[in-house]
């Protein structure tokens, strides 16, 4: 054991979890899959006074279809989402993104709620949720509320979640026969944090794409919609879309890649993803 | 008996007997050892690359919950604790250098990030970590010198005030005058400056140490993750505590990977001992991964300028080089070996009439250096092979033809190289031909065209290496017990190599005893009479031949007893398939039964002692010269710079192979490490000496999916320097892979006019080079 001392409580319901959070002035942290939290505790980058374990809350891991939406409970493990036939059929973008999320061992423990609430700018799922126009269901001391994915991700590790809030589920509009999706990611090695990634969704009408949503990750503090490129793609202008990226994205350099390189790679991914969007649905 | 020997005999691909234990989590590593009343230690490490330590205040930390003691340099001075003193070239007759010994804890100056400042011991590891955060150290940062070129620059910051210039030691080999003369007259001179990147071993098991002091006998037991427990005992007892070795027992039980990094003593090994003596409780320290990247010794980090001189026909006339190897903040015990092997093997596998190398080992404000899989041999190979590839471009010759023209021919064996080293055997041209066949070299052009169709650049690369394997002498004991079963007591140390399997195979074949009944003991100075551990690909040559010597002695010792039991003359006996037979009769007795007779409680013959055992010895004098041809193909996505290693074929001459499965495993692991160095791995410090690659998010190790199926075979050219005909195989892959992969990369980049590239060839750097080249072309 490497972390500093902390208290631990096991929540038996969503309401109980929120109540426990409320008792610690927003200093307590929820323990879901622990794939980011435990590492930061071990490295002593975080030392919350209390962990509220939500692993035993019944039903929090369900994956279901309701009213034309796919419901994914916050405690659904990546591995279960990856293998879910409901997800494969009704939210194929998530299925495509899943193998890029770290490694099998991490996907066995890590949860969809944990990943979304953590809001790592290099993570795949936040971008997927924005691309899909998903809605995130939040439980707080004042009850439940629903926030659109685009409004949920505020910045680097920052979300619409307040200190006493808990992400309960995500509702993803189910794909129709006209839905097309695309996903590409460049990482140093498969499973590493993305250098640049792109999650995309669109509706197909004849030979044209409409409602194009191109959401980049690892190029800013949060998922970034490339709106200029989206319009260009809808107009069938791929070169114009690539050119628009220089205005849509403002990538920052990291240890390995300069901003220029990231912008170039974003363009490479754009062409590859658009090709996927244009493919007939399997 | 024949069936038993057949299945488990020498050469058979017997699966490791260790695997069941390791794979099911039943291994016993140092961190698994928890003793009654166990206390835990945590290091306070320097956050500065170079700083004066103005003061250390431990008051708040000492008052923290659960704290048992805190050690600083002052405490060590009070207890007259000595430093870790390295071997230096001057001890072997070379010019005097600067012996930068390492204190267990820094007193007034921190010389690298991760330098040990204090050691906090508490009831639990968490409490020790919490208390360590309360140790207040007042640092006054100093300018840092991080690269060898910064360190040797005029008026560079001194790392040790009495050592201007920051040189630790120098070495030179060859004939300077003759070489300069050859270069003056040469038709072509090819010159390269290359950077051999700094890497970290990153063994899966991080280092750990647990010391238990026994006041009643004033003696210590130390569990430590060492490749060399007896050497650890000698160094700690002799240098640090200045006590007889009988008062220190060192146990290195299961050790999860070493690669040279666990070959020498670290401050923590002795700090746990000082602390245990002070608090009269066992004290355990286990490195975290972050501490490992900061505090483990690193490898490589060499800047070298080399030249080849050619005549008109492409024959090499001479080689010369000036190399600078970083040694880091202090000189570790075997750091000199890195420079030594790199100068010894300067001329590689080529028949070169004249050569000279001048090597400088340079102190830097970085983690110290230790031998790392190959230790200087990969550096030497990388230089000469890159020079050959460059020469092929300049001389407009095919690189394979250029090598064929210059290889030391088999007919010239034994061959003395430019540094005076004698290669006993090798058939480089033949091994190359075999490798080209296996690699389907003829099909490369077609594969390249295929890649081009998919928008990818494909490159082919070949490298040929020779290395010097095995060093020092060693001892292997065989001991029968009263039930007639035998135990191997190994002076070598397996930390992943599979010695328990291969040594048992050998003993089973030689003595005809059942494989599954042979017990294997290593890594405990109380159990194993003497040993020198495992590094430098030494176990099979030194340990294997010592074991053969021990087995031969057993047969000789047992023969008179067998003769008595068979009522025959010893001269009439032959030993075969585990039995002594009276020649020409069907009278025979099994060795295991003869062994039992040595344990008879009474009526032993007067000239026979109780028990059947032997101590075998062998010395690597001279050592052996494994060599091999490594070829590979890479594909580059020009849009992203992403590189894929798509084919790899190696033919290694490792002499006679004792277990093909284990030998292949050694080569495969080495290739993965070499591939890591070539394409991903890089320890990076900023100019103030901060470590930028301090976690596995920033330091990339190759993974299974990055490695293609590895093809190849062994060319078993027996070594003439030892009875078994074996050559070391542990370092082959890490030596052959980097130059082969970089040759393939440069081959792929040739259409872009890119002629030089330093490791690691990350996608970002490849893309940047491609982009720059295309821009230039446009």
C-alpha cells in the first residue's frame, strides 16, 4: 500500500452515495473501477479523506435499450460494454472506440462512468459521447438532472459534476439505418494515451452526409468539435474540411509532438474517418 | 533410463520447471519475504539534478506517527559506514581516473535527481511515506551538466570540485600511429557521429531489500534482488560495514529480471541493514516503479565519432573512434565494463588491419550507469555496423556485398582483432548466407512493391555482431543425499534464464539421474559455497563447464566405490547411462545406488569420507565469442511516421545449444529490448537534470503486439575455448537488433535523401524527418 491514509465507506444506493459525498464537503471521492483514482492515490497526487465505494450499488452496471436510447450505467465495465451486443448494434461508435481504451486488464476494471467523470482530455469516451449527442444523468443532493455531453465536459478534468454529484448513467441515442460512425486514434503504442484521436458520427442521405459531428480528443482541454470541418464534409468538400481544421483546432504541444505535428495528424485522421463514414453500414 | 535421458537430455526444448511456480503466483521474491516485527523504509530522494544540501531537518518527520528511525549522512558517518567503491580501469593497469565512489546517502551535495538523501523507517510503508514527505531539505540548486558533451565542454560545471573536466576514466586500445597512417593514405574515409540513447532496464520486479540484524551474533541476513549475491556480500561486508563475510548472509531468492541493472550493490541494500541494526527489527524497502525509473542505474548513453578507411575496392583498411560514455553521478561497481567491452570489440566481425579507439567515461548529473544487456558490446556493434551501412551508400556498394568482402574469413580463425582480442571461432559469411535464405531476402523487392501499393515505405536492414561473453571463474557443486538424489548448488544466478531446468537437463544426461529428482539451489550465500552470479552471458560457459567438471568428479569419486560393490577392478568399469558396468559383462550398478553407499553409517572404506559431493570449477580464460546475423524489415506510414517492425530473422551462432527453447527465449527477449531501444525507449533529462521520462506514460517499452513473429535458427559453431563448446546467448538480441532495425529504417528513408538517424526512431521524429525532407524536395 502506497497511498496516504483515507476513510472508506461502501454505498448501498445512489442516494446513499450522494449523502456520503455531502457529508465530506465535497472532499470525498467516488471509487468506481479505480483505474485512475488508485494510481493517483498511490503516487500521492491526491489524498482525499474518504473514498465512497459504489461498486456494490445494484443495477448501476446495466446496459439496456429504452425509448430509442441506449442506457449505460455508470458502473458498466469497459469490458462488458466492449462485449455487449446491444452496444454493438445500437451504439457502434462506442464498440469501435473500446479496443483503444488502454488494455484488457484495465478494461476489466475500468468503468464508463469513471472515464466520463474523470474527463481526461486524451480519453476516447468523452469524445464519443459528444459525437453521439449523448445525455449524462447526474444524481445530486437536489435530485436528478440530465446534461448534454457537449455541456458536460468543461475542461481538463473538469465537468458539470459538482462536488456532491454522482454520474449515474449515460443515455445514447440509438443508431438508425442512416447512422454512420468513424473512429481513429494515433497513439505511441496501441492502448497508450492518444496523440490525436477522432470520433465521428453522421447521418447518410443518398450520397451525402448530414448532421456530421467530428469530435477530436487529445488536442485540447476537452473534446473539441471541428465545426468548420463538419460543414465542409456535409458539403462534400474533404479538402476544405482538412483546411478548416487549422481554425477548428488549437492543439498544444506535448513531450513528443509539436502543435504543428498534431494538426497534421488531425488532418490524416480526418480523411481516414471520413472514408469510414462513407462506407456502407455493415 | 535411455528414454528419460532422451526426453530431458542436452539440447532438448524442455519447458522451464520454474514456470508452474511463477505463472501461478507461487514465486518467492524479495518483497514476498515479510519477517516477524517487520518495519518498512522509504527513501527521500533529491528533486534536483545538482544542488548543495544546506541542511536537513528531520524533526517533524521523526515526530510523525509510527516513525522508528531516520537515517541521514550524519548518522552514517557516526556509525563509520563506508561508501560503495567501484572497480576502476587503473586497478587493471590503465591510467588513473577519478574514483567517484557512492555514499549510501548524500552529505552535502546532490548530484542527480534521485540521489539518496535520507531513509525513513516506520511501522508501515504508508506511514514511512507520509513521514518522508515531512523531511525538510534545504537545497541550493547548482547548474547541472546532463549530457556528456555538456560535461566535457570547456569550463563546464564541475560535478566534483576536485575533478575539473568531469572525466571519470579513460581507455584506449589499438595502434594509433599505424591507424592514422592508414587513414592518411586511404582512398575513402567514412565518418559518423552517433548517439546511443540512454535506456532503463525496467525489470518487471522492481528492486527490493530486506535486512534482519541478529544482535546475539552481531550478524545480518539480507534479502535483496541481486544478480550476484556473493558479490553483494563481499562488497557490503568489505566496503560498507568492514565486517568478516561470515557475519553477512545474502539471499536473492526468485529475482524477476536483472539485465545488468541488478548486478551491483545499491545504497538501499546497506541502508536497510544500518536501520535494522539500529532499531533491532527487520527493515524492508521496495522500490515503486517511479522510484525505479529515478533510482535504478541506466544503460548506454554514449556519443561516439567513428571512421572507416577504405581502399579503392571497398576493402577496409582501418577503423578509429572517439567515444564518450556517460557514467552518471557516481561510478558504479562494474561501470568500467561498459567502456571496456565497447573498446575491445571496435572492429566487429571485420578483418581490419589497423584500428584505434580512445574512450572517455564522463560524469554527468544523471542516474549512474550500470552494464545493461550487452554492456558496451551493443555500442561497439552499433558503431561499426552503422559505419558499414554509411560506407555502402558512399561507395555505392551493396551493404551485404561490402560485408562479405570484409568479414573475417573462417580460415583466419582464431583471429586477433584491432584491440588484440582473439576470436576463437565463427563463420560469419556462412551464417549471413543462412540468414538471407531464411529471411527470404530475394523476395524483399516484391514485398517492398506491395508496401508501396499500400502507401507505405518498406526498408530492409542487416547487422552482424560479435561479442565477448563470459567473464571470471565460478564454481558449481553437486551433492548427493543419503537417498541417492542429487542437488545442484549453483554459483551462477538465474533471474529468468531458466537455470533450474537447463542445468538439471545436463546433470540428468551426464549422470543418468532422473531429471525430476534433481534439486536446484542458488542465491543464498549460506547454502551455496561460492559464486559470482550471472551477467555478461556467463552462466552456460562458466557455470555449465564447472557443472561438467563437477559431474566428472562425481563419476571419478564413485568409481572405486562401485568397483567394491561390483567386486571388480576400478579399471574394468565404464560409466554409461547412469550405471557403472563391468566391461564385457552384464554386471552393473546405478550411480544413485553407489551414492547411497557413501552414506552408510558404519563400515565405510577407510579412504572414503562420508557423502558423495563435488565442487566443479571453470574459468572464462579465454572467454567465448557468440556472433550472429540479424535482419529485419520495417514499414513506415509516411502520413503519420508510424513504424512497424514487420519481419525479423536472426541466425545466431551461440555455440552448442543446451536447451533450444530457453536459448530462443533469450534471443527473443534480447531482440525485444533491442527493438525497444531502436524505436521507443529513451530516458530524457531536461537541462536542469529533471527526469522527463519518469513513468511508463513517458517511457515506452515494447509490447507483444509491437514485435512480429521472430524467425531464425541457431548456427551451432562450437566454441573452442570450453569443453562444452558453448557460447553465451543472453546478449545476442539486444546487440543485433538496434543496428539491424536502424539499417532498415535508413533503407526505407533513402528515397527521401535521409542519411542519418539517431535512436529512438519514434513516429514523431520519423514524421518530422520525412516532412523536412519533402519540404526540402519541394
